């Protein structure tokens, strides 16, 4: 018996999630998430209703019980981002931890981070009066990560505070993670609780820079077709740092993993 067969047998016998248990948890999680995002969208239509299913469960890397679900919630920024030197970012935290305009610009974005440069987005938001009062996500020409994160968390908190959801769902405090994390305790789930991460994401479709060093010259994997598919998807942005947008490769990773074991290998199972 070769090593691949042994790993497959061990996975099937000892690791693979029970389909019944998984289906039971999905049946509970999906309508709750859909209801929460519908509420959020009705109050701020920039946050799209249909989430992107990401993370280990939806990539079929999750083993054992399906007790963690990850969704990316798209902030509709309207168009593709372009890499430019950009305008200086004159904002920072005040003493009371609010983001305010400042006379001194932020330092240049560190590696793996950037400022937004998405033509026309903020003008459109302002024209549609989507960007006023507590819904304001911007300063000058910049979409502010922490404002997006706080706005989204506030709307999610409103959504889960409704009587029909409140008994089953709680939200953790904001952290350095880009996600708003929900804890679901429900009589119909398998296990004590389910963790759900909802992460606001700008689908910026930014191109891969040469300094990223990808794809590596001479690499035999992934295929040329897969590389082109990943490049077409591009890089997106998540609000991990308060002032700089963090580059997100989550959708690229999902494309990369899709079909990875089509030749009978078991890399997903080993890495999971």
C-alpha cells in the first residue's frame, strides 16, 4: 500500500467530517448569516448581501467538526484599484481613539499594506449621500480601514440584537483581526458553539507587482492557466490595520487550492 492510499484511508476513517453533522451546522449558520447581512445591507447598501465563502471549511481543508465558518463581506467600492504613489494621507488617531484629519501625513504604507486609490468611489458615495454622519468611511480621498471595520461591526451588532436572533448569537469585541466574530449557540447545532468570522473586503482586483516575486521563475506548479486565473482575480483589501489597508490573497488562495488534488494526490488533507 503506497503512502497516498494510506493517508486517504486514515483521512476517511479518522478525520473526515461527518456529512450529517456538517449539513446540520450549515443549515443553522447559513440563514442566520444571510439574515444578518440582509439587515446590514438595508442600512448601508455599500455592504453587499451575498458573502464570499472562504476559509478552511469552504476550501474543504477543514477536518473534524464544522465549527468555524469564514465569510468575506464585500464593501462595494465600485471599480478596480490601481497602484500609484497616491496622495498623502492626512489622518490618524486622536487622543480618544477617533480617526481625524491631521496636519502631518501618515508614513508611507509598510510592506503588505497600502492606501486606497479607487477612482470615483468616494465621489459616488458622496453623491448618493451614503457617506454622512456615522456612515462616513472616508477622509479626503481615502477610505479609512478602522471606520469600515467599526461601521460594519455596529450594524452587525444591531442585527444580532433583534429578539429573534439575540438568544443564539453573540459578537466578540473588535480586535486586531479584520473580522467581526460571531459566536452561535443553538439547540440544533452539533457541538457547543460555532464561530463565524465576517470580514469586510474591498474587491480591488489589484495586479501583482514584480516585487512580490510571484510566480517564481521556473516553478512547475501552479500551471500557467492557474497563474493567469489568479492574476485575473487579483489582490483584494481587508481592514486589519487601523490606518492602512492590508493586502488580501484569500480569493487567490481559494483559486489555487481548487482542483489541487484532481490527479489523485492528497495535499488538501495533509495541509488541513
